[in-house]
C-alpha cells in the first residue's frame, strides 16, 4: 500500500473493508504528516494524537470481529474548532475560550464518534468564524499549502488547508457566509454547505444562528458525500433541524451526470470585480458542461447585489446576541480589571471581553448592537430581513427555470497574508458569491475548476441547488469533477507545488 495520506477517504474505507490496512496505521500516517508539515501550514490548533489512536484501535478490533459501524469506520478526520468536542479543548479561535474543555459533544461530533471516525484534532479558524482568511484567529493564521505566504480562506481555512496538505482525508467545517466553500475554492479542494437544517447545529458555537450550517471538506465529491451521510439528518436537539431523511448523496455522487441538466449561470455573480483568471476558468467549466450535455442558460437574480449588505446587518445582529454569553462567569478566560480591589461582575465582564475578543469580533458586536438598538431596528435589521426574503424569491424563481445555478465560488484566488487585514470591506467582498445561499438556506458545493493563469492558484466552481435537493449538488458536482479532472489529466491537487505535492 502506497502513502496512506495520499488516498481518498473512499479508497481508505475500501482498503479497511478488505483488511489490507489498519485504522491505526492510517491514523498514525496522518499524525506523522501533521508532525512533518503543520509547523508550516498551521492547520491545527490542537492535535488529538492519543485519542485518535485509541479510537483507531477500537475500530480495528471491530473490523477483525467482522463488524463496522459505518462506511467510514476507521477513517480519520479533522474537526473545525467551532465544534464542542467532549474532553478535547475547544477555543473557536478565540482567547476568550482559552482552556475550555467542553463537557459534551456537538451532534456532528457525536455522529463521527458513533460512526467510528478517529478525530485527529481541531482546526484553526477565524475567531468565532468571522473572516475569510483565518488571519483573525487569536492563534495566528493558517497558511495555504499552495503558497505558504497566502491565506487558505476562512473562516474554516484550517480544515481546508489540512485536507489540501494531506494532513487529513476529511474535515468538518461550518459555513455562515461561505466559510466552507471559499476555503475549498482557494485551496483546490471540495467544500459543501448543506441545506440549512440538514446538518445539526447542536454544539456548534453559534455565530449567526439563522445562517450557520456545518458541512464536509474533502478532496473528492464522493468523499464529501460519504461524510455528509454520516453527519446529516434530523436531530431533535436542534429545533431548526429538518425532519426528513437525508437524500441518497453517495449514490448521487457515484452516478454523476450532466446530460439534460438545466444549468443557470447567475448574471449577478460574475463579471466586474472578479479576477480575470477566475472568470476564464469559470467560462471554460461552463463550456465543458455544455459539451457534456447540460442545457446552459443565463439567469438573473436581481436582488443578489444587496446580499452582502443584508448579510453584514443580519450576521452582526445575531452574533452580538450569541456572543453575550461570554461573560467571564461561565467559560474560559476571566480577567480582573487592573487596580480595582473588589471588582463588580460588570467590571470583570468588561475587562474579560476587552482582553478576550479580537478586533473583528468587537467590530461586529458594535455593528450588531447598533443595528438592533431601538429606533434603528426597523431601518437596519428589519430592512435586511426584507432583502433576505427577496433573495429567497430570486432563488425560487430561478429554480423554476433551472435545476442548478453556477458561479465562481470566490471572486479572487488566495490573497497574500496581511493584504486585506486592515481593510474589512475588502475582506467581506470575498464572500460576495457565497452569501446568497446562506441567506436563503439553499445548499452549495465548491469544486476545484483550475488554476488562474495570472498566479497559478486554484479557483472554484460553485453549484447551488434548491433547499433539500443536496443530492443534486453531488450528481452534478461529481460529473463536473470528472470532466475537469479529465481535462487536466488527474486531480488538481496533484499539480500543486512543494508542500502539498512533495515533502513528507
Ligand atoms: N467570511 C464570512 C464572514 O466573515 C463568512 C463567515 C462564515 O461563513 N463563518 O462572515
């Protein structure tokens, strides 16, 4: 058996099933890879070596007794640090949660454990999932394996970088405005934002509750489907969880097909403001889809242009309320104010929040409390909610004409670390194409669709489907992936330089 870290999750699962390899060996190979490259990539905030190996050995014992708990039993995974993991430190990229060890598991994590997946560790992220680059992590940025001086996207850049650098075959992310899809696009990997309510939010530290959605990060569409089936489905612990069976995602990914599929190119998600190489690769992907029998039309979603504005009112409003619980009394950090003998609870809270939250978090709390304040509520939050309804109607009208919508996932390739850090609006613009799906609750996938000519960095193709039709993403995504890979003669990641391709 070759290098275990280069294999897909599907192939690892098959090899485990045939008894050709042990989960302990697979897990150790990934831990070795993490030890070798994570000093450069910084995808992980915490490596759970002992815990992962213990679970791997249990999985091996089950396999030798002829049992297995799921298709992915024994295949290791990395988990974004936004998820509560019992007994494993969870910081959400923030100093305010430093030292917190959750007493319970998020439902997604409980399902991973029940399915027998060893958890390799917790991945880096922008603080409280606010950002597009991981530069807002209190623990320093992650680096893009394609070019270590560049960002791996965000907020879940750690998860995508881990997968791209072969430190993990699979990872979990969360997507509130694009934090699974945009990191996937800029690292040449796959990321899926499921339908809102399709994967439980229980135990996910909330950013914006009406937008947040956990989902899979992987190196192939099939691997993402395998993981999505493990984590998806109704959860009584999440009141917004959809009470419907998960559609057959793996079957959809195995029967990729584009013939007769009606594909809509969204007029508003492209053109001006999108990097030239991103546009060129997108146009080529659309041509490939046409050749494969897709019926491509252009579709206008006129209200998408207000998406970013509405999102940056709704998100801070919900975040300001969700983050009120970090009060120095219940979790993590507690800072006593300087020079005060017997500080009041409010003084401790103020000192803790001042020291524990980073600039971006403070910026959004201030924006959110302002937007929700009496006298301004209707003008800001109320208005943004109306825009949200109009965006949902744009989707509904579009999906009457087409089966899926497509666009570039992000307007640019990975930018340089530091390039946009002092310009929040420039950073926010990186989510322009991903945000509408969160506002409407529809599912989306990003698949690698080439390298931009001007910088040689990966670009992503976004495919969007109607709510609860996640299987369509996998059917169309797998077909597009096969066409694209054939056009380059192999997976895009295989073309990556040094770190991803080479060093062991
Ligand atoms: N980059 C977006 C933001 O900063 C998306 C965040 C996310 O999806 N968690 O809000």
